[in-house]
C-alpha cells in the first residue's frame, strides 16, 4: 500500500469512530431520563416495562413529579380496581382520576367530549 492510502485509511477510521461514539452518547441520553426511583411503581417498572416509562417520561407529568399512583390508585367505588403487587390500581383511569388537578378540563369534559380530546391532544 502506498503511504497516501495508508494515511487515508487511518483518517477515515478516526472519523468513523468519532461519529459512532457520538451516536452512542445520544442514544444513552434518550434511553435514560431521570426517574424518581423512590416511586415504588417506577422502581419496578423501569425493569419490567421500560416502554411505558418512555412514554410517561416524555409527558409533563414526570417533569412535574406527578406519581404513577396519582392517576392509577383505584377509587373505592371503581369496579376496575384490583390488587397489583400490593397496590390497589386501575389500568384505565377515567377522567374522574384527573379531576383533583384538572378540575376545569374535567368540567369541560362533562359538557363536551371534544374539549377533552383537544386537551389530551396537546
Ligand atoms: C414488583 C414490580 C411491580 C410494581 C411494584 C408495580 N408493578 Fe405494575 N406491573 C408489573 C409487571 C411485571 C406488569 C406486567 C404484567 C402484569 O400485568 O402483572 C405490570 C403491569 C402494570 C399495569 C398494566 C396491567 C394490565 O393488566 O395491563 C399497570 C397499569 C401497572 N402495572 C401500574 C402500576 C402502578 C400504578 C404501580 C404502583 C402503584 C405498579 N404498577 C407497581 C410490575 C410491577
Ligand atoms: C396523568 C395520569 C397518569 C400517570 C401519571 C400515569 N398513567 Fe399510566 N395510564 C394513564 C391512563 C389514562 C391510561 C389508559 C390508557 C391510555 O390512555 O394510555 C394509562 C395506562 C397505563 C398502562 C396500561 C396501558 C399500556 O400502555 O400498556 C400502564 C402499564 C401504565 N399506565 C403504567 C403507568 C406507570 C408505571 C406510571 C408511572 C411511571 C403511570 N402509568 C403514570 C394515566 C396515567
Ligand atoms: C396530581 C396531579 C395531576 C393528576 C392526577 C393529573 N395531572 Fe395532568 N398535569 C398535572 C401537572 C402538574 C401538569 C403540568 C402543568 C400543566 O400543564 O398544567 C399536567 C399536565 C397535563 C397535560 C398537558 C397539558 C399541557 O398544558 O400541555 C395533560 C394533557 C394532562 N395533564 C392530562 C391529564 C389526564 C388525562 C389525567 C388523568 C388521567 C391527569 N392529567 C391527571 C397534574 C396532574
């Protein structure tokens, strides 16, 4: 091999390595947002259902430190409530579960399902 080709190969290898290393760093940043590990639901779900946490992590709720339980703890009169690893939860919280924090939007929901859809779409 001529010196020129040797030099070019060396140069390209460094370029590819740098590009790859930067790509890896970005992947890690996206994959590991900061979760509140003192939340018992998060602590276990990080391991078992990371996909659900990614969705949750993107939302305003995790930024505002709203816990999983704030939405999923089953109300006493909710027939969908069941014991899940020692916690009474529901899988599908209805708008009633949002009322304590979003009373205006839930009042609107009761009048117009469209207003609720607009709220959820944000
Ligand atoms: C010890 C581990 C563990 C803890 C603690 C835990 N979960 Fe889970 N959760 C799981 C696993 C595993 C699954 C998937 C299998 C299943 O449905 O049990 C799951 C499933 C779910 C589901 C879907 C259930 C379904 O039938 O589709 C919801 C909702 C849920 N968890 C919410 C919570 C909430 C809210 C908390 C905290 C109050 C919590 N989990 C605490 C392990 C855990
Ligand atoms: C702001 C309210 C809210 C918070 C906070 C919240 N959830 Fe949910 N979750 C819901 C609603 C509403 C549904 C019903 C399905 C849907 O609309 O996505 C749901 C559905 C689920 C499901 C079943 C549906 C699926 O995608 O498989 C699981 C599992 C779950 N949540 C786990 C969690 C865990 C774990 C946390 C905490 C990290 C959490 N949720 C925090 C509102 C919430
Ligand atoms: C414990 C309080 C709490 C509960 C319960 C709660 N939220 Fe929230 N929610 C917040 C906070 C805090 C924010 C972020 C600040 C804001 O935008 O108002 C937020 C933001 C939102 C946003 C984004 C609004 C925007 O401005 O972009 C939506 C949509 C939303 N919540 C839907 C729901 C739904 C649906 C439920 C019930 C399943 C629910 N929330 C339950 C506290 C809560």
